[in-house]
C-alpha cells in the first residue's frame, strides 16, 4: 500500500511507492475509491505524478465522455477570444470618467459576468512577485509541502489536489494552495515562508481593489456605493494559488471542471499561458491573457443579491498541454457574518420584478456548495422560489 508521506520520506521513496503501485494497478481490477484515497494520502499531488514522468494519467482523472466531447468546439469556426472586454480603470476617481467606467462594468456584468481590468493600481512587479511565489511553493520537493497538505483549512493554510476529490465524477489535473487572507501574526507562521510576504502584500492590494470594484458594481445597479461593504463581503477573503503542470493526455481531463463561483466576486491573476474559458451562448470562449490585467467575475451570490441583474456564468480551465506550468491566483470574497440572512437587495425588488430568490444563511449556502462537485449552476437555481 502507498503510505502517507511524512517529512522524513525521501523523493526516491515516493517514486518507488508510486511506481510500484502503478505496476500493481495494471494487474488488479480497478478500485477507484481505493486509488483516490491512496493518491490523497501520498500528498504528492499532480505535480508529483508529473515529476515521476507519467505518460498516462491515472484512471480517476479521466472525465466522462460527455465532458470530453464538450472540450471540442461545437462549430468548425472557433468563436473569437476577445468577447470578454478589458476595462481601463484610469480616472475612476474622476467625476467625469467614473460614470463611463461604471456603465462598462455594469454592462459586462449583465451580459457576460466576466471582464478584465487594467490600470487597477497594482504594479506589474507585484503581479510578477506573487506568481513567482506561488510557483515556487508548488515546485518544492513533496516532503517540504507535505506538512500543509490537509483538507481541513482550520489553520488558515492548506495545500491539496482537488478540493472535491472524493465526491467528483473525475479529478482535475491541478494542485492548489489555499491561504485565508487577513491572518493574525501567529496564524501567519502557518503560511509557507516561500510565499508568506507575497501573500500579505497581495492581501493588501486585492482588498483595496475589491472595495473599489464592489462600489462600481453597486453604482451600476443604482445602489449606494458601500452597499456590499455593509454586508461584510470585504472581510472574508481566500487566496487560492492553482498550479497546472504539464498533462500528458490533455484530451482526457481538465484543469478545472465547468463551475460557477459561490461568492459575490472573484479577482483572478492568470499568467500568460491561457486555458481559462467561459460559457458564452452555446460555445466556450477563451479569456485571453492581457499583460498586467486582472480577470473579474461575478459569483452566484451576487447574481442572487442583484435579483438576476448581474449573471454568474460557467467557466473552466483546460488541462495544460504546455511543458511549462500554468499559474493562476484567485481571491474569493465572502461575508464575515455567515449566519445572517441573504437574498435579493430590497432596493431591487419591484412589483414588475419581484424577488427571484428566497433568503438563506451563508452557512447553509457554502455548505451546499462544498458538498457537491464543482459543476453546473444548481446552487443558484436551488434558491429560486
């Protein structure tokens, strides 16, 4: 049996165990639950499999035919990749330019649920530092990363492969480092030193940008600027650093399965490799990397609170066919008041447009999200009357 990885186990031992298990697997009948459990207990992640030189992905990473068929364009002409607009935030504090910026953001949020922003106030050198830090963490030896490999994020930090590994139809080809932002000094000691300073710096910048975007989005709905801030949505922030290594069979799996995000807003920093796609009509459209830009998308709870004015759309990441790894860093915003009731803003409910969702606690909402696999939009529809 492949034993759990401890700090004293060498990389050579891990390679021997995984190679031995792969050999035995070819001679035994396939037991998916057992293989998933052993992969998780090894704590090596997808990166560990790549370092072994695997040429075929394990069976539990292979997705159903319907998912794989959907990876191919439905038409012979691939849809253009400039559907997602890039919005310049220059002059956002100007009484003259701000209304135009608000209008552009509101239109993108109503029609696409996605947009990119440039001149957002975060320097390119900051973006590059955080990408290097997350890449550096993931490329450490397995025995260095193993102490923070955990599925419970009780200490504010966890390194895992696939958050929904045990209840998804198939695993996806990526590893993830999660860091709860805004940690106290003692809690920060849990953050790996290789990316600790960068995580603190990133938290400072995305909190400021998040507050700005919340205000612009609220103004786009005719609400007062700090309406979302009043609901404590700036207080809960989770940084998620994804690492997508080379995949030897990218046509059999994905980087992240099609899903929507649970919170009000996601700020995403992606490198120049590409792979992120959004559902636009019946087609999947590339979100082309723009130098210095950040990708912004509306989450499920903002669609609910906007009473269907803004939309949360499905998106996915293709498996990485490049020999170079793909890095992305997402920050998810969540309220600190988890037992308060949430639903459409009363200001957006009218006789001609009654509430399209019932109220719920955020605790119930998040529990439902994390106990289902990451696919489809059933969570938004669950709260419809």
